[in-house]
């Protein structure tokens, strides 16, 4: 059975609210991948949106030049910042 028939059959057996969710999701996928995905399925070359990146390209962006931190120290820093932000949020 072709995929379009499978999709239609499944769609028709869903409750009305689920049908709308399925349609919304398919529209999201079309928006995310665009119309070009259809041509790549048919054998045309699929181009990548970004050039290849090396780990070294991203490491220098953190800007920390001090001593190395342990995983425990990093987790403590993350927890402290989350707590600080949570305490300063407007809770009204």
C-alpha cells in the first residue's frame, strides 16, 4: 500500500482532535524541512544547511581561562545560577 494511502487510512481512524494534531504536525514538518526534501527523496542531492564544524571551532567560545573545573563544581555552578534566577523571578 502506498504511503499516502497508509497516512489517509490512519488519519481517518483518528478522533477529530487527533486529526487536527496530525495535520498540524505535518504542516510543521513541511515548514521545518521545506519543499526541497521531496526532491531529495527522489534521488537528487541533499545539501546540508551548515558547513562542517570541528570541536576546536567551538571550544574557544566559552571564554574561561581559569583552572579546570570538576563535574561536581560545574553542577554546583549550574544549580546556584538556576536557584539565583528562580529566586529573582516575579512570582505574582
